């Protein structure tokens, strides 16, 4: 299964980005082949609707799960329609979150915020 995680930098040792829609990159990791690729989040620089556009970028990668600390309702709706499950990350590295996911240790993400709709949230 392919999983995706928002990333601040192109390193598996970096922390998970706190912002899904405004993350500079997404790591797409294949749990079977253990291959990973960093995908630029072209939605990050937009003025609004970044979460929806970022969710579509993820859906286009053919992932089955998104690992993220938070997610807006509109992006969650895109994931739901693409049959992508959302899991809440912990405060560890991307690599450690992938390991936790593979072991079944990450909880489902079930609470979604309304979205920030163009408001500057200090990187959130």
C-alpha cells in the first residue's frame, strides 16, 4: 500500500509537517517495496483551497492512506471520495510515523477543522 505524509523537507528523518495543505512536500511511501518519493505540493503557494488541491495531488498518487497531524473538512471529503483513510501522526519523524503505521499503532484521524480559507495561520 502507498501512504503519504506531509513533509517540511526532503528527508525521512524530518518531522511531519504540521500543515497538510501548506506542506512544501509529500512523501509517498510504498509499504511493500519500501520505496519513497518526495512530491512537491504545488497547492502550497495558492491563495485559497490549498487543502482541497493538496488532497487531489495525493489522490492522484494512488495512495491508500494519508498520515497527517490535522486535516480540514474539505480535504477530508476529497480523501473520503477517493477511499483514502486518514491517520493521525505522532510528534516523531516521518520514518518513525511510517513504522508506527505499518505496526498498526497510528489512530484514525476523525476530527477535522473547518479550514482556514486564505487566513494566515502562522504555518498551520
